[in-house]
């Protein structure tokens, strides 16, 4: 089993910044990808950003240039630096970890609320 603990959400004004963290622990042999997804009220969960162990990143078009994903593989931790936040970024943000296993196992965090409002 793998446990994911997220932190860093909260209330911020438009134009502000937040940094999300997600630490993975448990039966981790090798992590392939770590990332963030979000779900706004009434909408489907969507990809925000992911980063593989090879360094490849993938961002949603809506966050490119504003959000930056990074990893500390020694600590099995992934970060999401969010700048220039907009009200439409308001959502529950979920950490996601994909293990380099066969079959491939995926784990989700419990979610952290990000609210962008004046």
C-alpha cells in the first residue's frame, strides 16, 4: 500500500500564489510518474500537471506558464507551484502517483482545497 499526504491548499486572492506538496510513503519500489489533478464543482476531474521519473512533464493548457511541477525523488515528494492564480483555478487538487510496476498501480491523495477569491 502507498499513502499520499497532501498539504498547501487554502484561500488566496486572484493573482496570488500557493505551493502544494504531496509526500508518498509505504510500499514504494519505484515511482514512474507523480502529478496533480483537480476537480471543480460540477466538473470532471482533469489533469493539471505530471512529471515522470525521466523528467518529462505534461501540463494542462490552462496552467502553462503559471504552474510548475517538481519532484524530490529522494523524499518521494511532488510539488506544484501555482502562480498568477485565477478564480477558475478553484478546485480540489488531488495528488496522483503511478508506480513502475506490472501491472501498473495508481494511487490518489485525499485532496486539498484551493480557493481563489477576492
